């Protein structure tokens, strides 16, 4: 049985398990892996829930973003001249904000998903990464080294004004669904932890604690939980913390996993490690079911 046939059979089996939208997205990503794609990473669901954007890395030097249309399973490629990171959709679903390094520093660019053109959004002498649109679409949260250490900032798209949010170091911010708070990762004496602050930088609170690196937070749609990556078990795994109680549980076991992304009550976990590369694994938050979606080719 060739690899493509195996992928097709596993694709339909996953859909029958009942994972819902998260499995549909991840299974479709797996299906396209048979065409020679080694890594799918950083998935981002469009505001209308109909399209997932994700970064692709192929055996060749080709770089770009793939748009997967969930209703049909068709894909649209956006070829790029250089690697990009952490795509996030604009609220109207017409653009993606990405981090990339066309020259000396990382900068923020907008990609028009229809014309496939890139335009600079925040291009200066500093490194600017990990941008995420606010729920209103008026601002971006991102991290930058513009004051020395990497810290979390907001950027007003209309006025261009930049405000610091984290009092100390901070990385990979994510907005609460109501736009009132921002979660981010910051260094501590024991490694790094997830913190929450008001969007204006007031009322900061440490949400996770203990040895290890807690990074890449992602806020759930209902605002009750934050998923994040941690190496507190020596390997990188995905955890979920209850925002109200600080109670934390590990959702992944087995292989290394990182970069969680919420879809309703489910998570897409990308870059799950297997022999030979990184592919995708889906975990259903409601049932606790998990499905390895990668295959050895």
C-alpha cells in the first residue's frame, strides 16, 4: 500500500471518529502531506471558520503559506521568497499578518490572501514578531526588542502608535476573546511562565509556575482556558490552564508537541515530533481523545 493510499484511509477514519472541526482541519492537512510536504505548522483559522492558513515546508527550497478551504478540501498556495512565522487573520478575513526576516531584523508584514502580495506593516530597526489581531481588529499585540529586552507591545493600526504592555520581558502575546486582557510568556527564576495583564499593562498576574519553559499561549474561544507549550516534563508538551483557578493539566503524552491553537472547544497541535520531521496531531478537548495524524513515509 503506497503512502497516498494510507493517508486517504486514515483521513476518512479520523472523520468517522467524531473529532469535529479540529480533526477535519488536521486530517485535511495530513492528506496534503502525501504530496511531499514535510512540515505543516502554525495553523490559523479564518474568522468565518471556512479556511485554515498554515505554513508549509517542502523538501525543496519552496516557502510559503497554504490556504485550505474546509468545505471542498481544495488548497491555494501563496508562494513567498522567504520564510514567515505565526500567521494570524485580519478580522475581515482578507489579510494575514506574519513575522518574517527579509533583511537584518524580523518585521511584520501583511499578506493579501486574494492578490498574494506582501506589504510591510511594521518595518523598523527593531525585531518585531508574533503579532495577533485584537478582537476589534484595531490593534495588534506583538513582541519586540525596541527597548532592549523582548517585551510585549500593542500597535494601533490606524495611528501607528506603539504602547508597551509587559512591565518586564514578554513573548508571543495572545488576546482574550473580549479584548480586555493579553496573555504572554515571560522569564522567571525557574524558567518562563504564562502571565495575564490588562490590555493597558495594568493588573498583571502570573498564571503558571514551576520549573520549565511555559511558552506560546493561546486563549480559548470562551476565555476560560489558555493552552501553552511547556517542557516541564523534559519534552515539549501541550498543557491547558484554567484562567480562573490556575489549575493546569497536560493534554499531550508521547511525542513532543508545541504551538497549540484553539478551534472552539478543540486544539490543533502542530509540529508533533516523529522520526524524520514534524507533522500534526489533533486533540479533542471535550472528550480527551487524541489522534496522531502523521505517518512515516
